[in-house]
C-alpha cells in the first residue's frame, strides 16, 4: 500500500512532468500581448518592439492588443483575469503597477498578488527642462530662485500622478522648495506652454524633450534617473538630480512584462530568456535609445522585488503630498 508520503512525492513528480510537457508544447497558438495604453505612445512602441523580436527570435506569434483606460488599469485588469496558461501577457509600467494603487480609491486588481512578473524591459527618466532663453543654467539656479520666492516658479505637468509630477514633488521635498504646479492633459500641451513661456520649467518625458533638445529650443538641467542616460546623445552630458546635490534621487518610468498569477514558471522562464536575448540585440538597443529608453532586464524574482519597492516608494510620496486625481 502506498504511504501518504510516497503518494505526495508521486503526485509532485507527476505535476512536474505535466508542467514540463506543457512547457515543451507551448506556445501552440498566438500569444496575446496586452498594452494598457493607446497605439503610438511610448509603452505601445516598446511592446511592439518586444513582440517583433519574440517573433523573429523564437518563431512565436505575438499579437499586440491595445486596451487603454483608467491610467492603464483597464488593460492590466484584462491580464489579471485572463487564464494563467501563458497565452496572455501584458506590458505593465510604473503608473499601473506602482503609482495607481495609491492614487485610485479602488483598484480592479492587486499589483502584488494578481500577476506573475516576467522581467523588466526598459526605463526612461523624466528631464527637467527650461526654455532655451531662460536664465536658469543648473538645478541649483532653480532651487535658489524658488527658495527666494516660494511658489513663484510655474512647473508644467503632463498630468496629475504622472512620473513627472511625482518627480517634481520629490524634488520639492528634498530641496525644501515649493513650486506652482500647472497640470495639462498630456506631455505635448505642457511642452507647448514651456516653449511659449507660459510655464518656467517642466519635468518632461523623453519623447517630448528629445526633439526640443535636438532643435535647441529647450535646455536640460537634470535627469531624474539614478545614472546619466549615456546611450542617448541629447542626454548623455546632462547631470542627474542625484549628483546635483540630492543623493539617492531616482524617479523613472519603467516597463515590464507580466502574466496572470499562476502562469507556469517554465513558461515565464522561457519568455524571460527570450527577452534577455532581445535586450542585448544592438537593433533593439538602438531603437530604445531613439526614444530615450535604457534596456533593463533581469530575473522574474528581481522584477517582483522591484515592483514591491516601487509600490512602497510612490505610495508613500502620494500619501505624504496628499496627491489626488482631478
């Protein structure tokens, strides 16, 4: 008669064999890659680059599906509630995995429990820029001016709760200054008003900043990432906020692949391995650099820990600054 211990061991072995067989057969049909933002944006661009490389490298069929809404919550909810069979994955990012849980009164999913993290993909800073005609040459100039007359400087925001907004709030707390927030409906309108001198500065995303830097219409004072962005010519010589007097300052937009919780780890591992390979491809690195992004990569475990860390960091800042959606 089989003992309970032998039965459990046999059951575990059968489960491992079944998982192995599934992983070997997977993928037997197209993989859906859900993008929680509209076509044409930065997250969509990264997703399509990943889908293209997974197709060309591994021979998989990866279909990008845009499901925008509620700051990315709608699309990631689709992923959270999909079958955990490896055929639905999503491209999450800072907003929907780390910021929104503290910003929205009710979330349709739990970013720490409802997903199987696969890997981080890429990161990009926000860039503190001023009109090229501005007298500000350094971050220290901005801090000095703001301290001499609090709330006199107008900082344009792409929207409430964006990384640019939160980077500004973080800087104010670290530097002991107060600026006047001027929110816009997107990075484009905020940049237009900076060029028109309606605001004094802007923590702009790289997609909005790089063309204006290349055209010498704005000046970059600092980047919000922990290290300089050396792979982007327009940003390579721009100092970080951290090295400008605020050690440890780090506020970036990042993207990462996730699957529904319970997705077989063998499948997660296979996707992870292909993405690591893609991120080392010079073509991929060049396309990411063109939009101001830096490849990240890493293990599923590292990504899970990163989500937890970012979730705590942004949640604490949002509560401290009493930031609300408007």
